[in-house]
C-alpha cells in the first residue's frame, strides 16, 4: 500500500470513529440525568477506570482539556457530591480528586441506562463482531495515548 492509499485508509478509519463518537455521544447525552453533560460522565468514568487520587491537571491532560475547563467540570461534579476534592498531602499548591460512592453509583446507573438505548446496535452488529473490533480500537487508543504523551518536536 502506498502512502496515499495508507492516508486515505487512516482518514476513513478515524472519520468513521468520529461519526460514531458524535452519534453515540448525542444519544448518551440524552440519557444522562440531572442535566449533566457527557463531559461530566467522562470524568467520572476516567476516575472509575484508572482510580482516583489524581490531580485536576492530570485529569485535564488525560482528557485533553484546559485546566480551567476541568476546574469547572469538577466544580459541577462536586456540587452533585460525585467527587471529593481534597488537599494534596505533599504539594500544598495542588489538590486530589476522589470519586465518591455517589459518583460511582451515578456512573454505573448511566451505563445501565445505556444498555437498553443501544439495543439496536446489538441487534445489528453481532457480539462476535464487537469483540473482534475491541482489540483493534484498544491498540489504536494506546498508540494515540503514547503519541499524546510523547514530547512534541518543533
């Protein structure tokens, strides 16, 4: 495969992921209660998956948003009692974010609401197809994570 064909293939791959993400995000946003946004759920999910005790800056960097955006998001989540923000034990300038039991329950409930709403996907795409796609998507995510974390050139 030449460079042009490879570029077209990669563009098509990420274009499909982008469209799927946009459509799935819109549906998921309609399912999240309490007037919260997908960005709020993403932070709860990040903490549930990777563990809490992270600084707001670490979370902002992982999700590729500004520190100001993350501060706002954490403030909203804190008002709902979904995260606790506490002083960092060794760095007085920083704070640590912890997922509360209420935040974990909210995240789990949001995921449970997702299942019936996405039943049409299970009806149109077999479990085997979804399982076959996951390793490729995970590998691409890991490559993109590494690229994000690599020192920039220039």
